[in-house]
C-alpha cells in the first residue's frame, strides 16, 4: 500500500451509540490481547523500573477501553515492580467503561479526561505510552503529539501502532472478523491500516517531533514498537 489514505472512523463519531461503542471497545480488547500489545509495551517499561530503583508512573494516552493500562497494571502487580499506571482519553463513554473494568479487578488505575492535542499532557509521569493512536492523525498532528510527549519530561516514551502494508491490511480484514462481531471494528480496522504510516514515515515524524534516536522495532502482527529514552 504505497499511498496513505486516512478516512473518518466510526468510533470517532461523538454521537456513536454507547452500546455499539461498548461492543467495539470489547472487540478492541480481544484484538490487543491477540496482538500482545500490553506485553510489548511492558518490556521497555519494566526495564526502566528495574533500573530506576524507585516507583515510576505510567500514563497510557488514548486509553480507550482501558485494556492496555489494565494489562500493564496487572503485570506490575504480578512482577512486584513499583509501577503505577493511569490512562487518559477524551471520550466519556470510554473513560467510564475503562474505570469500571479496572475497579472490578481491584486495580488502582485512574482514567482521566484529556484532549491531548488541545491541552497539555497530564504532568508528573515517568513513562508516556500509547497504542493504535498515531494513525488517527495527519503528520502535523503526529509531530505535535510527539513533541508534547517529549516536553512532558517523561523519561521513556513507548508507542505501538500499525504498519501500512498490503499483508497487514489483509491480515486485519480477516482477523478482525474472527475476533469480534462488532460492525464498528469491521469497518474501522481496515481503515486504520489504510491510515497508518510506514516505518520510514514514522522515523521521519519522530525526528521532526524532537525524538531523534527513537528505536523502531517490527513486532507481531504487522505493528511497530517505537521507544525513546531521555539521555
């Protein structure tokens, strides 16, 4: 897929029916579990926690249904590492859904409302992470977001996102139908791949966002893990 095509996704509609929204968030939870998203993000975070010798705070940007933030908190609990996790999102429906899920698991994860392109990122976090978020934006907005992550003072930035490839598109089209019955996910999944960036495009965007030296690693399935650590 040579050219990037970004089209509006159904889940981004502000008037989306909450029941359909919940179904889509549940579908994305299964997609992220299948993709091992929380595990891939946890690797760099746990490395920092081992080295730091003290508690660290993690913010999951665009936390959606909360499955990634919850997954990170569970890994912190299981490992005994002093890692506290919060999430932020601009959707009231997603925030309430995520908080309910965290509370049901008795996890100390707080979900905050934030529009990260309009407002400063919540302060005081050692790690900023996000997944399946960059592809929602045009390059100037991606650069703005990456710059905000750098300016937040975080020691580590970890990002997981889709890669725009023909194989990734076909895998997404088939896989999303196996993993969820959500019509929202069936439509938005392939659109997300069409709107995703290539490895070289993400490298350029990271450099322009002030994150020179960011490490890019291809991971399952047709995703890219981007990590940047402050000197």
